[in-house]
């Protein structure tokens, strides 16, 4: 069963412009209550295309070239909180890891700020 903070591969996720469908790593950001109810899961996509400096909506996640033991990520990356998508759980190809507590807290704080600004 999916949990908040799980890093999963979502099948055929579109880019922010609604194009280029491909399997993409994402962080589940739905609350435990939302997950228990069922229905679509809220996820934020993970990108390896990183602007310098990172915008505030990009939260870096731990990685290691031989795959991080906790996140499963093997490239420099960031969760893009403004790239929030609701997906059906059947589109999860597999779980690859879990976001540690500190970056997950930051992701949730950035999502709150974006919502306060009227985004996503």
C-alpha cells in the first residue's frame, strides 16, 4: 500500500506542459487520510534537470551514484512541488524508495506556500 513520502515510478506521466509522456519518478504527497479513503493520489514529480540556483519549489532529495539506500535515486535531483499531479494508484509501476523526514517536511511546507499563493 502506498504511503506519503514513497518514491514511485508513475507510468506515462506528462511533463508540466502536458507533453512528453514517460515513466517518471514521483513523491506521493497525499495525506494518510486521503490514501485510506482511496481515489487518486497526489504526487509531485522528481526532475534531474536542475536550474542554478534551485527555485524555492524544488526540494533536493538524497541520491548516490549506486542508488541511495533509502530513496533509490541515483542522480542529482529535486522534487518539483509546483508539478503536482493527481494519478490513479494503478499507474504506479513500482516503489523505488522513501523520502527522509526532513525533505518530506520541506516538500509539505512548499506545497502549503504554493496553495496560499493560489497554485496548484
